[in-house]
C-alpha cells in the first residue's frame, strides 16, 4: 500500500515517515535482546526506563535512520524478530514470569516483551499508511 502510493518518505501526523517508523520499530526489536539481560537484573520496584528520556532516545534513533531505505527497514524488522525469538527462547519460565516495572506499571517480563515489541510495533505500524486513501 505504501509502495503503491510512493509515500515511504511522506511525514505522517505523528511526525515520522513510514520509513522512520519501520526503522524505529526495527531498532527497538533489535535492541531488546541486547539490553534484556540488564533488564532482568533490575529489581521489580525500579522502573526499567528510570532516568531515560524516551522522547530524546526516540529522536536519536530516528536521526540515525535517515540513511535507511524502506526495504532495509522492513528487512531489519524480519531479521531482528528472529534474533528476538532466539533470545526469548533462552529465557526460563522464572525469568519470563519475573516482575518488573515499566513506565510505572508492574508487569512480568513476558508482558514487558509483548509491550515493547508487539504492541509498540502495532502502534507505529498502524500509523504508517494513514495518509494513503482507502
């Protein structure tokens, strides 16, 4: 749909282009297995993102995507999802059920992973085709 309309580089109401959104989603999924072991070590009462400015973090990530083309962004999502699945497969049931705090919400590690990968992706990828007429 985005290809047909030639709108990979058209800003959406959220302020990002589809290419930037896909690259952001890819980088979040790719980053999670790298920071996951550190997250597992954070005590349940300490917010996972304590001290992190999410808006600045996201802006830096989008800035790094300017040389990424749409095809590369889509390919990265597929590649990083495989890495994510491989890493999650190494986690024990106790690790997946361990309590953590994310943005003030208590949740298990499995719910955190669902939030930052699946739900986060749906949020951004839903926005990507918005300017394309149905």
